[in-house]
C-alpha cells in the first residue's frame, strides 16, 4: 500500500534578476537565466541548459531574464 504525501509548490521570488544564488532546475549548477511562465511561476537554468532549451523556452515564456537583468521577451 502506498502512502500519499503532500508537497508544497514553491516558486522563485519575483525579482528582476537572480540576486540570490539559485540553482538550475535541470542540473543543479548555478542559475544564469530565469524564465517567467504565463502562470506567474518560473524556471531557472544554468547557461548550458538555457541555450539547450532556448527555442522551447521562447515558445512558452512570458519573459526570459539573464543575470545581467536584460529581459528578452518571447513572442
């Protein structure tokens, strides 16, 4: 018999850049890019994974923000 546990969904605080050191959602390396989703939640990625998933992220993101604070808005 399996036991069900409750998990709390958390999101990254809504900042313009990654002031606090966050870690890549894919590999755990230091995050360089924050991807804001239409739901208001976000994902953070290291430079490697941000480049690897760039085209897919641009399809779903509202904003893509790098550590320099330069927003790249997805169309």
